[in-house]
């Protein structure tokens, strides 16, 4: 089985992430969306909420699983028989760090990384910007899936 992982913090998932996941799902038998749990980072949503939002957003796609991981992504890959990591690139500025990680992951465990260009209309989009805009009452509909929009409204109104 050809299996790839789309790792990220997904705090929260955006339509940019979703676009990459959907496109990648056409090239693999199974995609695992892996939510990284990093204690040191300040997050708006708990890992379980992030997983739920992703599950709702990918519900119509047949070959996507959602999971969490801690530690090295290559260990997750080994444990789940994942052959490739798929990453979206929004701009050249993303490439620098992503390339370093891709080399490191290949050197650590022989796991290759496939880069997919983000759709141009999502090239400005990030989870951080979505949270900032939503915090100040800006309209983020069209930038995040419905499952996220609802929770953002709930979270930020409370
Ligand atoms: O959405 P993000 O915050 O850009 O996701 C980054 C993430 C979680 C994919 C990346 O930091 C990662 O893979 N972390 C796991 C720890 C790890 O394997 N680090 C070494 C990578 S070379």
C-alpha cells in the first residue's frame, strides 16, 4: 500500500492545508494527516479538537486517516509504514526550512519528502494569520473549513 503522511500543527487546519491533503490523496492509497503535539508551543485548540476539525473537513474523502504524533515524524512513519512525507509550499520562503527538514528526515530514516505547491489563492494563508484575523473580528470564511469556522467563532466569542 502506498501511504503518505501530511504532518503539521493544524492549529487549526485551513483550506490551504485541505487543498494539499486532497490533491495528495489522489497519488496515494492512503494519507495520514498527523497532528504534531508539541508541548512548548502556545496553541488555541487542544490536539483532540484539531483532530476532530480535520476529521470533519476530510469526511467526504475516502482514503484519509487522522492521527496525532509526538516526537520525530520519522518515528511515526516507521510505526505506520509510511513511505513519504507530503508538504505544501506557499512561497520560496517556506522552501529553505522545509528543505532542511526533508534532508534531515531522509538522513535519519530514509523517508522522502514530496513538495506540492500551494494553490496560488491560498499562498498567503496560515493558521496563525487566520487566528489573528478571527481574533479581531475579521471574516475568515472561505479560508477555513466550516468545522473550523464554527469552533473559531465559539472559542473567540467565549
Ligand atoms: O504546521 P507546522 O507547525 O509547520 O508543522 C511542523 C511539523 C510538526 C510538521 C514539524 O515541526 C515536525 O515534523 N515536527 C516533528 C518533530 C521532528 O520530526 N523534527 C525534526 C524534523 S527534521
